[in-house]
C-alpha cells in the first residue's frame, strides 16, 4: 500500500477515496455550492497554481487586493458595527440611534420608510399604512434634524439606504450639517444611490433608467468636491441575492451595475480617478461560509482588474472594492426563531473572514417584524463577540492559502466574469435590465431553490426538517399609530410655517435645472433649505422625467 | 375548475409600496406549474388597482403578498373593494405578517394567511380546494 506522504491527489482519489465511496455511498451524489459549482471531496496544492499565487492573491492593500484593502485590516481598526435601523418617527428613530451608540455601535445606518424611498409625503394617499413601517419617514429637513438631534455629524458616519430619492436625503443631511456649523467636507457616510438593482430586485425606483442615471452622476460630481469623505454609492448585490440569485450572480450583476455607473460618469465628463475612490459596495453574508469568504475575495480581485484593465484607473483607492455586509434576511425563519441567532453568527463570521469594512447582523425576530430593542442588542453583541473574542481579527485574510478557498475564489471570479461578458454583449447592465435578463436569472434560481426546499433536497432546520410543532410567540415591535399622526402633524406645520413663495421658487428652479443638463444637486439643496418636502421635489422630477414602468418577469 | 379545459384563474398581487417580490413570483410560478392560469400584477399596486384587475381578469381567487407591515390598512381595503364590486372570491395572503394579526385579518375577510416557511404544496392544495380544482391524483 502506498504511503500517504508520497501520494498524488489522483492516486488518493483512485486508491483510497474511490474504494471507500464504493463501499459506503456519500450523503449526496453531488456536492455543490449555491452557484452550482461542484465541490471536490478534497483540495490540495494541485488545485492552486503556485506560480499564480503571487499575482492572484498577493498582499493586503496591494493590487489586486484579493487579501483586503487595508494593510493591517482588523489589527489596526475593527470593521464599523452598523445596525440598520429606523422606524415609526424621527423621534423614535433618534432614541434608537442614541441607544445603539451608547451600546458601542460605531456607525449609523438609516432605514427609511417606503413613502420616503419612493418619493411621497407621509400624508399622500399612496402612503396609506406605510408611514414609519419599514423605516423612518423623512419628509422635510426638520425630520432629519430631529433624527440627528444630539448626535455630532462631524464624528458619526452615517449610511443611508436610499436610492431613487438619494439626492434629496443627502441634501437634508447636508442642510442639517450646515445649520450646525459642521463643514460638509468632514461629513462621512454613504448613500446607497444604486438604482439599477432597484429595477432588478428591490423595487423602490421612481423614474426611468436614463434620468435616474443622470441624478446619480450629478451626485458623484457634486460630492467629489463638496463631500469628499462621503461614499456616493453603495453598489449592491445584497438585494439580488436576497431575491434568489446565486453567489456568482451576486458578484456578476453587482459588478456589471458598477461598470454601468462608471461608464455613465465617464460619459458625463468625469474622470475615473476623480469619483472612483468614493464608490463602495454592499454584499450579503449567506450561510455557506467558505463560498461566501471566497465570494468577497473574488469580488475584490475582479473589481480591481476591471478598474485597471477596462477603465485605466491609476489611483489604487479607485481599485479597492470596499464593502458593507449584512447577514441574509431570507435565511431567517419564523419557526424556531432562536436558530436565527446561530445562522446570523455564522454569516457574520463569513463577512469578517472575507474582510468586510462594515457589518449589520440581522435579528432573530425579523421573519415576523422589525427587530425589537432586545433583539438588536443581541445582534450588536454578536458582532462584539466576533470582534473581541473569536481571535479571527488578529491576522489579515486568515483563510488565504486554503486550497479550497483559493480554488473557490478562482472559480467564482471565472463564473462572474462569464456573466459580465454576456451582459457586455447585450450592451451593458442597463440594456440587460430592460430586457429582463438578470430578473429572469434570479427568478429561475429562486424557484429552483424553493423546489429544492419542497423536495427536502435542501434542508432548512426547523422548517422542512427537525420541526418541533407549536412555537411560543415572541414579543415583537409594533409601530404606534400615534407616531404617524405626529409625523403628519409636523409635515402640515412645516408646510404652513415656511415661506411658501420661496419654496415654490426653488421648486420651479429645480424644474428648469431638471430640464437642462446642469447638476441637480445644488438646486435640490436649495429646495430642502426652503422647506420643500420629499413629495414635492419628487413631483417636480416625476413631471420632467416620467415614471418607470415595471417589466414583468415571472 | 369548472371544466377540464378551463383552468381556474388566480391573481397574484403586491399591494402597497413594498418591492419584495420573491415570494409572490415563486408562488405565481408554483401555481402556474400546478395548472392554474396566473395573472401577476407586479409591485406597487393600490387596492383600487388590484380590485380592478380582479374584476377585469374575472379571477377565481386572489393571493396578496405584503412584507412592509401595511397589511392591516391595505388588505381590508382590497377585500372591501371586491365586495363593493360584487366579487365574492377567496383572498389569501402571505409575507411578513405577525401571528397576532391573523385573527383580525380573517375577520376582515382574508380566507387564509401563509406565513414564512409555508410549503408551496400547501398553497397549491389550498388554491385547488377553494377554486374547486381537482388535484391531478384524484
């Protein structure tokens, strides 16, 4: 019998593994990742080309950034712990932010309600039932001022999940900072501002793609000089993956969207290295731990190469894929909700091992409602345990060199690149979306996943296996209807007490700017400083730009 | 189902401003694969739009998916609109709806609520039952 120490992988497969499987079948005929990449029983040095290791993997803070974007990673500074929050009213949201900061959270992440996200005031007929439900309503600058009451905008960094109305919400934030005497150059944070994935998966678009892209590049241009420390976009794979995509599709569709934004900005006359350093990304952390770690590493490498090879970037800051991570909402189960704590911990670990810059950990009750304060605290504690007790923060990119992780990183990059080539052939992400391509791919993948759960080919603990009958109901967060009333009362007061002529004049000016090719940001800031509301500003823009009509892909 | 050649028609709709359509689309596909004729409205439908679609499409059942928490306002508006138009058809819903709201929604006229983790088979079986569609095994 051959000694193990001088055996090749092939010999081992034939002489040891093969006979063992012939005697006892494995648990599955085929093992694969969510991206349908087949997983071998074993990986060894033959799966990683030694000569390519240096160029493919390299070193942290060096091109192609596979190992991370900072030289010291978490040895220097931990990721930003940023729990996504916002509900009921500006006052309630301010209280939650103050609480999270007291508990050791290091950044804020604003969730807005759907009327704010889709450009309607809290008293609009379309806002019925939606005010304060999935986030905070911000209908005018006074709401934003209340949300940040007692919070120093010069010190905190604030991420806003806002897309179609991103310019308006950033304008409110700038207006509040100006009032408080905080120089806008010091403002740190992010607006999501990623409309393309809204057409694909998340659904809070307002205008058609072309004018939406113009609003985005206007914001890039404005922020490049006025708020240089602000991330002007968070190009998001999260929602596409939540809608059902695979990991490879998540990388591919996100980077294809990113390419479209860079193309649009260049077409608008901007230089890649002027706005490139302010681009940021957002991915999910799903439960397949090693595939996820490989995903972040592959995405970093692919983006760096694209910025250099396709766009000729010379500034390393533009080539670094910096990203936020959120654990996977779709994996949360209403059954046996305590299991969600375990799922989220595993997912958060993937994000940390993958080198995330900031993290949100979902709460166990979110398959039922917005998270309660206790549940959110546990999510923050999960981050703190990972950060201070797990030890995974003590060295950079600890899984590098794992034969499996490196092979999977290569494979995911390859698969994502193939998708991007297909999208290029279609004429880019905007055209692909207009043709329903990513929507169809995601729909197919999500339906396949669900049929696998149905047939128990895929196990979901507590749902299709290991079930335990009736569950004890959890205490969940409920939105007090009085908060909506308070919100609407304030909106009416703001409309009454502002200088109506001035507000009207700024809105008319915005209309003229929207019809021209001038940058829309200064005009939007004038509107919000004159007391114009989210709904009023969007009504003007809807009038000029029209509204997007959903392409139905089922 | 009244005859073997005319499958029952089901409207799947997304009321309100909520854009989470994974569940609605998966259910639409499952019902279509089970032989129903499915009409999917897309997202951002007002109660009036959904009632109008139900009337125009002459559907036999309606499935509503809502994850935004606006269910207590929007679902009754739809049920009432259907009644005002003389449509007495089963309306079921799914999404993120706390258990403690189930009773109130049923009193308002929602026939069934399918929460997270529901198997597609349960929804298909339910739809067959309420539309009088025999299952293929029968």
